[in-house]
C-alpha cells in the first residue's frame, strides 16, 4: 500500500504599485509620455505617434493629422528641445525624429499657461535623451515587409484600365496588387559621462532604408516593374554640463535628411510614359535640422534665469528633372488641318495638336528653404505674499526666413494654329499662322519676418489646497509679402492686437491629495500659415505674353528675347 501525505506549498507573492503623482498646483490638461512608455507601448516610428497616448488626442487624415481637443491637425505647435519645429507653411510637424531618441514627449491639450502660444490646438513638446553618470547604450533594428501587412484594398478607378471590366469612362472598384516593399531601420544609441557629475553626452543614429517595387500593367504597353529607393537618416547628439551646481547647460543638434530616388507610375497604367528612363532618374532631396543651446542659472535660492537659442532649417528640391530654355507645344485648340494647309512648315516642326518638343514639368521645386532664428529668455521668482507665488515672465523672439522657387522646367511657348486672339479691349489679333503665347507659372519669393511674444504668469498658492494660475501673453506677428509691391509686411499684428489672458485653478478638494478639481479659461491665437500669403500676397507669379504667329517655323522663336 501507498500512503499519500498532504504536502505544503510555500511561496511569496509581492504586489507593487507606484502611487500616481498628481500635481495639485496645475490647472492645465497635460500628459507626459516618458521613456518607459515610449519603449514598451505599441507605437509608430516618429515621436509624434505617441501623442495619441494622451486623452483627447487622435490621428485623423481628414482632420489634417493629430487632432487635439477638436482642433485640426494643422493648429498645433511642435517643439523639440525648445526649438519651434512647426512647418511655417501649413502647420504640421516638419522635423521627424525617432521616438527612441526621446526622454519625454509632453502633450499640452488645454489650459496651458501663457508661456505657450502660437496654437489653438495642442502644444507637443519633445525632449531628447541626455547622458548620465552611467554609460548606457544599445543597438536595435526595425524591419517591415509589406507582405506581413493586410490584404490590398479596392480602389475606385475610371475606366478604361487594365483591370476594369468596362471601357466607357465609368467608375469601377478595382483591386490592384500590393507593392513589393521592404524597410530596414537599424540603429544605435550611446550615452554617458565625459566628466562625472560635470559633463555628459548622448548620441543616437538610425537610418531608414526602404525599397519599393511596383509592377504596372500598362493599358497600351507590356507590363513592367519600377523601383523606388528611399533613405532617411535620423540622428541626435547633445552635451549636458553642470557648472558649479548653479548653471546647467545643454547644447545639441537633431538631423533628419532624406533622399528619394525613382518615381513610381500610377497603378492604373493609363500614362503614356512607360520607359524606365522616364521614372528612374526622378527624385527628391530634403534637409531637416535643428541646433540649440539652453542655459538655466540658479541665481539665488528663489530666482532662476533661463535662456534658449537655436536655429531651424528645412529645404526640399526635386532631382533628376531636365531643364530647357524653351519647350514648344501645339495647342489642342488649334484649327485642325494646318499641316495640310501649310506645306511650308519644316519637317521637324510637323506635328499634331498636343505635341511637346520636350517633357514639360509644371511644378519643379529648385529650392524651398525655411529657416528660423530663435532666442528666448525667462525668469522665475519664488516669493511669499498672501500665499506662495511662482512668478514667471519672459520674452520670446523668432525670425523666419523663406526662399522658394517652384516653376516650370522651361518657358513654354503654346501655339494656336489659325486661331484669333481676342484682347481685353475686344480687339481681334492674329498673324499669318495664328498666334502663340509665352508663359511660365511659378511660386517665387524671399522674405524675412518676425513673430515675438511677451508673457507673464503666476502660480499663486492662495491656500494650502488651492492654487490660482493667472497669466497674460501678448504676441507680435508679421505676415510676409512675397511680391515686389504692396505693404511689407502684408499684415502686421501689433502687441495689443493678440492679447491672450489665461486663468485657471486647481483645488485639492479633501486636502489629502486624493481628489483634484481644476478648470481653466483662456484666449489662444494661432499663427498665420504662409500658404495663405504665398497665394495671395505675391508668391504666385503668372507670366503670359501673346504674339502674332508670323512664320511657319516655330523654332525661330528660340530668340533670347522670347523669355520670361
């Protein structure tokens, strides 16, 4: 017989719980996403993709991107290491950086203090990682393959197309094959002391390498496969110094340049340019970078002085597009039959309506440079008067520079065979063979404007469990004029025209740090996005000259006097 005896089970289960820290002096709605959450929660590559961790923040393409508390994605302000990196033209984030580079991403959704402005949505304030007294580093890689993603989705296409059932121009739902796409993002980070307790460094680098192959079933040509290569180089580096325990300095830079080689044709296969040589040379190159220096000086036990300076630069150019002095083009509005009526037309000029002497590209970016020069200074004074006060005041200065050129890749001469031109005075004008026009449409301009602000704010602890947050912000803004005439700047908002008062309270209801009631009221102003003055204050240039067509040889119009 076997006798079973009752055994004993001994183990220890430990349950840990960190106390949630609530700031009972703040009346703003804000969320801090720290490095631990960034490292372990599911997210995308860019630091802005952790913003939706905050309550009230969503990503919506139709809303322009990151929508915070109902504002559109183009009404936010993006700040990296104290540098405003908001795109001046439309308002999106313009310097992408990897989330792995960040120590903290702060999302200020509502009720933020007078120190922050230039947005009626949220303020996204990102701080890159710094070194410490311990060396720390790592290597990592992200791999993405399009075959791991979901199935392709149907798209609406106008027939005819290679997978359309009809050819009468109606709209159909068509399923295209997915692109063959692979992306690798290897990287590293390293930080540590240069002089313990005095000087530290941090650096990180992560390129993104993407290759896309797309097979096109051409409507009028055999199928072919086209390749696109994309590379972006994310990098950050900084030094932090502690001088005498009262002065803290941080200097650094952030980079995210990119290159794209090879354009991809549309999947519908209707374009009439199947040659690899038409697509492979085309591309874009972009520059995106910031430099910064910050200083915090503890002047006395109750007075702190802070200063920040920096530089922001972006640029984008199209590559691989050939340029010509003139491109000749026969208008489809020409009177048919001109080739038969005029046998004297030279052989190399005998073409049907719609002919181009070379490939015309109407929107070539040869430069689109945005630069900001930033200087901020503020002071915080802690004192007691009918309660405890944290009084902060400061001046913020930004100068924005823009130099752009987007235009045709040649002057275009458009010929209207046997047509008559009607002038604005209703006069009919034509030459022996009709008329032609010389035109070039472009966006040109070089501007420099300022956007400054003054602010004062006080966190006043009236009672041990009640804090009032009172502030006032005043902004001075110049809206640029890209033209040669008219007022410069085109619009100027004076110091008294954009006054933004702020008022909030935070109340520890029970006095035991368990219940918080808070609220805020304020006035907030967005800044003018430069897309508006580009279109309406002189940025768009339309050059159009009309001539009588008096010779059957259009190439004689290549004279240097026939230029825009």
